[in-house]
C-alpha cells in the first residue's frame, strides 16, 4: 500500500501546514486537545469575520470610490476564504470516502500495469509544478500587497505625512503613529497570510481531486480500447475451436463487467466530491468576476502609481490562473469521460454474443453524457466557455465602475 500512496497522492493528507491554516481535521483527539483545537478554529473564524466587518464599515463610511472598491474587493476575498474553510470542514467525511474509493479503484483495476502507473505519476508531476507556480503567484501578490505601499511612503513621502495601511480597512485606533501603524500592519499581515494559505489549499485540493478522476478515466479508456488484449492475456490453451471462441467471449464479457464496476466507482467518487468541488466553482466563478473587475478598475485609475499597478497585476495574474485551472480541469475531465462512449461504440459488438452485447448496452447508457462538473445552484459548468464568461463579466463590471467614477 505504501507503493500505491507514492503513485496516487492525496494532497489533503500531505499539506500538513495548510491543513493547520485551514482548520482541517484538528478537532479530533483527546478532550483537552479537541477543546484547544476548537478554540483555535473559533479564533480563526473570529479574526476573519472582524476583517470583513472592518472592510464593510470603511466601504460604507468613505466617499473615496477607490477605497470603497478596494475594501469591497478585500471583503469578497475573505468571504471566499471563510466559505472554503467551512466547505471543506463540512465535506470532510465525503472527501475521506472518495479518497478510499479512488485508491480501491486503482488497486483493483489498474495497479498491475506499468503504463497505468505512469499516467498517475505524470499527473502528480504536473500537479506539483502548477501548485508551486500558484503558490509563488499568491505569495508574491500577498507580499507585494503588504509591502509596496509602506515602502513607497517610506522613500517618497515626508516623515510627518500620515501613513496609510496597505489595505483600506477601518481601524478603531490611530494608525499614523508608529505603534498604531505597526499594529495595523500586523493585523493585515495575518489576514493576508490566511488568504495566501487558504487559496493555495483550494488550488491543491481541486487539482488533486480532479486529477485523480481524470487519471482513472484515462485508465478506463485504455482498458476498453485494449479489451481484446486483456481477454487474450487471460486466455489459456483450448483445443476445441468452438470452446475457444466461447471461452474468449466469456473473457471479453468478464473484462467488460470489470470496466462497468470501475466506471460505477468513478461515478460514485464524483458524486462524493461534487458538492465540495461545485461550491468552490460557484464561489470563484461569481466572486472572481467581481474581484477581477474591481482590480482592473484599481489598476487603471488616474492616480495609480507603479507600485500599485505591480501589486494589482500580481493579484489579477493569480486569480486568472486559478479560475483557468478550475475550468481547464473540468474541461479535461469532461473530454476524457466523453471518450468512453466512443471507445465502447468502436468495439466490434456485432461479433459477440448477447451477454457481451448486454454489457456494452449497459455501459453505453451510462456514458452517453460525460462527467461534467456543475454547481447545484445556477447549473454553472467547469469549462473554458465558463472561463470566457468570467472574463467578459469582469470587463462589464470594470466598465460599470469606470462610468460611476467618471459620472
């Protein structure tokens, strides 16, 4: 089993630090430990909710449209963080079941073939590379968000000028003196740290779950396309030609039944993860279009300085990359799932007996519609078409904000 764990890597099990950040599975253990962990979770939620209140208060009280937009942008980002943490805690048991199921599917149907191992190894390598890239984008954007404005004020403004915090939030104390400014910076650094950590966790979870599903669908397609080779592999020596043909038909029937069970396990895996993945998709598809429009407005505002433009460009790049990953993974899973029907139809079914034909019909009925990740609400689909919709909607929000500002 250790060998299997090296091939199918569950990102939820390996990201120990991110699990701590996201408050995952830290309420288990002895009573004293459980109480401590519960207090930790409550404190994290309290911190993030306070930041939301700070952003809402400032957005309501200020007349500066730029500060209003930036604070709302930050509030929406925190809402995504809170929603995801709650989503993963709520679906934790389903995700554990899904992980056991995908391990069982690989162990039962794909483990003994080297080419199948290579498929999952390639998925692991790709996931590690994209996860590192996204982590770098998030870290650089958060560090830039936190440090660009204070550094610019330090080098370009007089010491007596009022200091401004990187994120426009309401603070119940004076932030112009050294102590107040340091306290405000520390508070905003903590919230930015959580945004970076949770966003990285979301990316790893989504790619991991969808990557495992795509890998197993690819293995299933290979199994269907090579069904004759599989049947011949199990076939022994039979002297009688009629018995040989009947035995071969039975082996094809047996292989098809295995493929049906494999496909049903993958459908169950998708069913266990659908609510979790759909919630992530819904949050980012709708809120990201608003966030991207707001950031575009902040970049193009007349008094934007170079530091702010670099800072917001890093945010836009990270958000566009993440939403693209959501839609692209959904597109690839749907494409791989759709190939099952075509591969089944290409089997010379007319040469087989009714048992084999019956298995083919059953599987054809179950694969007419490919697996497409859709949200339970609004029926939003993870696809490149949806990504195009996000970009278009963000541009519309951007134009709306520019018209409000110019009016």
